[in-house]
């Protein structure tokens, strides 16, 4: 009971800061995307493929969350985008407070799109709103089609489910139909796109989904942004 | 600072209960193993292969941790072993309090070996001692060889690293030597065994590792236990 009270307080505190983050981003019309998955599902690999497509139209910034180290931030910085690394220490997720300063910097910079790459974890990241517009989750087919039943909150939170590592599908007993049915059982409206970050399959579809979401947020058909530089 | 104080208090509380669990198990000479990994790395599949080998000599019981549901417990119950399911609700790990009643039941039953299958997560399970003798972690080769650098505490906690899904190795860019070197960088003494739960590769080696650990705990060369029934 004590633990639950602490947890409830932390989440209420988080939601208040997330609301501040969201309001700051709204003042500049910046679209924010929270990318989540289990460790090793391919978040950074997806972003290496996806962000160059988005960057043809939008100025993209990244806030990168990891327990320790900066390996993923270094990979994404090679794309020529601004990347801020957050080390969460013991914490198994990003929270609204951790990203607050980064959001502030992005709001006062030249960006149109902000991507949070969350800590690899299917549980806690789903509980902590960062102030994003949309959440995307990756499920790699090597993880098994039982995951929506085992980690339902994550699938409920995400607007888009990316089924990644499709190039390995034939080597696994992953059943795409079972996985999609299970995901839609917990979240009927979830969009699903199949990708392979090795072959490039589906990446353009993910970019198109994000473009539609940006257009919906801005209330008009995805206009080109005046890119800096 | 507030958050850190709460966390420190919770962990101290956990360690006290874990010590009770460990003392209870010691009164009966029961060996306990805590099995951890990211979601979908193959914990249940490994146990489906491993526990029948251990069960030829020992009476094995399982405490199964999941956020929701009982799919994994049902898989393991088919082995004819006693399995207790714990649903952690929002919590992304087992803790010593959650398993305390289950440990009590096992201590008052006929078991020689107790296996905890933890929640799929590379972060928090490593922080919560359950009272086990040894921790094993699975890393599937589809997750990437960068994981020891990104989740060091888990690799530091585990006495054995199981590199699973070796049947998929050729389809990935996973470098076994890089992964093992990175794991030994954070934990020089960690044992490493390569497995495939599809082909059966390495499972006998894992069983032999567990047998050696049981023998070490009991202070004599792994004697057969009088099996019930």
C-alpha cells in the first residue's frame, strides 16, 4: 500500500511535468514522438533509417535515453541531427522531468520534430508520459507473438506498432496475424507496419505515418517547413 | 533526491526480506536460481528444455513472474512441475516480498531446487535480490552485442550468461566475441554458454553448470536426491 501511494504520487508528479512539456512544444508547433521497445528490438536502427526521410522536410532533434553510455546517441549524431543524451542511472525509463531541460532547449531552437528514444523496456516507459504527441512501439518478430498479452499497457499506449526484423520472420515461429490480433485486442485502433531495418522494408510507410500525424497536429496537409541551412 | 531516498528505502526493505527468503531456503538446503532476460529472449523456452534434465535428479519447483496472465506458467506446468504464478501488476520485476509466500510454500514442500522466472526486463530485476543462490541471464543474439555496455548491472549480477538463439546467429551481425568481452568487462568471472532452444544446442551444458552450483552449495559432489513419487 505504501509502495502504491509512492508510485501514484510519482506518476501524478510526472503527468504535471509532461503537461508542461507538451504546452511548451505546442507554443512552437513542434511534433514529438516517443519511441519505445524491449532492448534490442531495433529502435536506433529504425531511427537511422527513418530520420533521414523526415529530415528532408523537417528539422529533427533527438533526445536519447539510456541507463549508461552514449553509443546510440553517437550513432544518431552521425545523421547530422542534434542529439541530447540522457543517462537515467538506475531508472528503467525516461520520465517527463528527465527530458524537461532537453525539451526546453528544443523549443528555443530551430526544430520542427522531436524524437524521444526511450530506454529499452516494455513495462515502465509506457507509464511515463513525456509530453509527446504520439507513441510508437517496436516489436521484433524474434521476441515472439505473445508480447501484447504479456505487456498490454505498452500496446495500449502506442498509436503505431512496428513489427521489426521481418527479414528473420521465416526463421521464427512468430505468427503475424496472432500478434496483430492480440495487439488489437488491447488497443483496437493501433496501426501496424511491418519493417526490416536491414532490407529497408516498410520504412517509407513509417515515415508516411509520421507525416500524417504531423499534418493532423498542424491541422493542414503536411506542409514543407522552412528548413534551416 | 526525494526519489533516490524512496528507492534506497525500498531496496533496503527488499534486501531484508530477501535475506529471510535465503535463510528459509537454507534450512532445507534448497538451491534457488533467478532467471532473467529482456522480453522474448527465451527464458520460458530454456526452462522447458532445462527443467526436465534437472528433474531427473531433483524435485524442481517454479515461481513465475509476469505483469499479467499465466501463459508461461501454463507452459511450464505441462512439465509436471509445481508452478506458482505471480502477477506483478504494474511492477517491472519480481521482488523479495512478492515471492516470499511462494518461497514459504516451497520450503514446506518436497522441493530441492527452486527456479524464479523473472519479468522480462534488463534493468530493474537486477536490482532486486529474491534470496536466490545464483542469477542467470539470457541474451538472445538477435538483441545485439551492445547490451552488456548498456545494461551493465544485469551482467554484473549474473553468474552465467546464456547466449540464446544461436540458430539465428548467421542471420544477424551479432559478434559473440565482442559480446563476451563486453560482459567480462563488467563482470570478469561470468560463465558463458551458447544455446539454441530450437536445436537443443548448449542445454546440457547449462544443466551441468546448474548441477555444479548445486553441488557447490551442498558442499559435496552433486548427490542424487531421493525423488518423491
